[in-house]
């Protein structure tokens, strides 16, 4: 199908191209009747605006970049939907980049974005990220940025996160209230702020019950799904915990598989809880207790915040730190046995 141009619309209506352009952007300089005629014809002809032509005219692309560690993760899949919803509401486009938990790739993405292809960047850093230097370079190019979920503390941008500490405290106390006293904490990645907050809450909950902290019950695994099951199995056999608090869902699924292999009954012999947006958690046997993060809301909130910053709204408020609550869903995997 042939692309309809502004020139064609202008020719059919007998007006200038600039008049059509301004009418389609709802400019106050164009009278209401002309706007209606232009907009109706554009709709009838199925006119599609060219964002790159607009960029050349205005030095704005109406496009934002979304940089995430992995697309296959349920959490980030929902974030994408939230970002897309906010972009659609604001007539923005979104380009999705996946770092694959690789810091060098994250750096290359940042360098690519400095070419002015986007007006702003939404980013959740990969597990290998130790420095924000590459992101500060993006900001120096006057490109707006908002961080979400996995954030860095040494960079001044707005941030949208979930209440990792509060929800982890609640989850650990649930296990404690069910009589568990030897709770293992499995974290994914050494340097992520999300993991630090979850582990701190776990430790604080144990202290609140007057329990000594056994550092050997805290173990870190790679954040990706490529997990050494034999290593985790040996760890469970050696420590014999009565509960496992998993910081990410793929660790919980691995625990289910290992418990089945070792003939450990959940929740009789061991209880399991995890951070997860896994839809099938309720269908597992037994159903899996989860801390379900508001991933869609995080994505939509972060994208809306970024677009408002690009448009110059709320500048007087400065950078914002927005924290959204997750939901603890109690299922059979943490059930107290009578």
C-alpha cells in the first residue's frame, strides 16, 4: 500500500503542507474547521506519520529505549507490556534492547543510544553492572533516563522500584510463623540492589525472632536460568533447611525438581516461597507461594515518568523515587502442617 504524504493531503484540500502538519499536531495556530477537515482526510486516507521525518524537523524522535537484562523473564515481559501501554497513550514508540546479563553489551547499547536515536532511556541494569559511567555519558548527551527495578545508587535519575525490603520481610516472617527456624535464602547475583534489599530483610526478620544468623544458609547463584542443579542439590542435602526463600522464580522451580528427586515433601519436609510473576504458580503441585511484583505497573509508571520528563513536566519536583508494593500470595508450599 502506498504511503500517504502530507503533500498529498495538502493538495487535496488546497492548503499548505505546513498547515496540514500543524493541524495534525493540534496546533492552536490552525482554526477548528481546518483541523477537522485535515484530520478527517488523514484518517480516510490512512495517513501514518513518519517519526524519523519528525525527528529531523524537531530533533525529537518520540521514541524511548527500553533496556532490560532478559526478555524471557516473566517479570520483564510484563514490564514491556506496561511500557508499551504508556507509550501508546502518549503517542511514543519504544525500542527494546536486551543486555543478556552482559555488562559489555549494556555498554554497547548505551553507546548506540548516544547517537540521538531516542529521546529517553528506561533501564534495568544487568547483574554484572558495577559502575554507572556509561549511563552518565548518555545523560551528558541530554537524553532523559529513568531506572527501574535494578537500579544504581550513584546516579541522579528518577527510579521506580518495588518494595523489596518490606515484602521480603513479610515473606520471611510468614515462614517463621509457620514454625520454620532453619530458613535458607537463595539469591541471584552478587551486586544487585534488589538482592541486597531482599537479603537484608531476610536477616532482619530472623533477628526480630531472636534467631542467630547462619551465613552458610545464604548462597548466591547466577541470575540467569542456566543453573547447576547438582550444586543446588548438594547444598540442600548438606544444609537440610526446613524452608527455602528464593529471590527469583527459576531457583524455586529448581528446588521443586530437586525435592521431588530427593523425595522431600513440600510443605511437610520443607517449605518454599519465591519472588515470581509466574502465572502457573497456583497450578504447581503443591501450589507455590509467591511475592508477585507489580511488573506491569512498574513498566507503565516508569515510562510515563520518563515521557513527562522528556516533555518538561514536573521539573520543579526533581528526580523521583517511586516504590510500589508487591503482593504476598500464600499457597500450599508454605502451609503449616498440623
